[in-house]
């Protein structure tokens, strides 16, 4: 059905109208196992904007320099899981980042703490995480604002945030709605693993769910929810594929105010997630 819809969209595409605006969306395309789908070309892709087929002008691997902020819950309630399952899994994610990517690592236990300045050294980041004590409650909401504010300084880069958190007692001071508004202004993509360990109360669970669901969904990201920290390595492996993205450019009308963009891909079993539409520079 998806392939038929895509074929129909391709048939009604015409050349860009005079005065058309070229915009682009950042797209992840993975197969049923969560692995990157490689080798996409323009004829594989259709773009629907507010239900209207648009001409695809270019499909290319996004080679914009990538900067990533990784936020790791090291609060006291997940002390053993942090040591046994989380630290090495985060290290494996950092080692698999696209070539040239740089990252910062933050912990959220007790207070937001920036462990590393912008670097590409995964080994040093792992050592910093291993030295970091597990302490206090989880300041995830505060850390989202502080870490993304730090990312915003990296102009000309594609920015992403990866969260690894348990369901631990919240020590955050910020309102969840304001957190989503501020963090989303500061970073392009949000990915998260939220595993079911910790003593968070109903209010904290609602805060975490609201923030992570909205940030991942509205930026074309992904939220994984394993039942325990034992599932974190596999979840982070899937998130790693999401960081390798295509840039899909299409012709549209400049006067449109609200844009809902859908991207369809003619590959069996492909799963597509789409970021915000932005004007091509």
C-alpha cells in the first residue's frame, strides 16, 4: 500500500513552479531490524506536504558536522545498573558515531554536570563516566535545558541530544512545558532511552514522559523504553542508526504557514522518521 501511494505521488509531481521555495527535511530511514537503509536516491523517495505531493529535488546523505550531547542518569537509585549496563553501552554508542562527530557527556544525578567538553574521544568519555559517582536524584529536566543551551553555540552543525535515564526520583526545578520549548529551540534532534528502574512518583513519571515523548516525536527522533537497564545496549544501538540521516530537498510554496511533511520510501519494511522542514540556505 505504501509503495502504491508513493508511486501515485511520484506521478503527480511536476517541475518546480516559478518562484517555488526549496526546503529540506532531515530523515532517518531504517529497516525492520533498526539498521540504516543505505543507497537511497531521488526516485526512491516521495514527499507529501499537508497531503500534497511535492517534487523531490535532491536526496543525499547529510554530511553536516554532527555535535551530540549525551545525558546519562547517574542518580543513586540506578547505581548498580549504571555501572553494569549503562556506561559501556554509552561508550559503544560514542564509538559508532558518524566520522567527524563530536560530543559532550553530561550526568544528571544530583545536579546537571558536564563531564567532557566537546570531543571525539570516546575512551576518555567512558573513563569520565566510570569516575562519576552515583548520587542524589535525577535532574534530567534541568540538564536538558543546560546541555542544549551549550549545543546551541555550535553554529553550522547538526545537533542531537541522546538521553539515557531510569525512572528515578526527580530533583529538577524546571517546568516540563518550558523545558520542551527551550530544549527544542536549541537542538535539532532528540533520541532517548528510558528504562524501567527507579522510584519516581506519578508526577515525575508524567514529567519525564511529557518531555521525552514531545522532544523525540516533534523532531523526528525515537524514544526506546526497555523494561530494565539490561536493554540499554540494544536500545542505544538502534538510536545510533537514527543519527545517520538523509537530507531530502523538495520544491514548495513559500507562503505556506504550517507544514506537515511526510516522507515515503520505496524500500520494503522501511521505517521513516522526519525532522522539521527548513528553507535551504
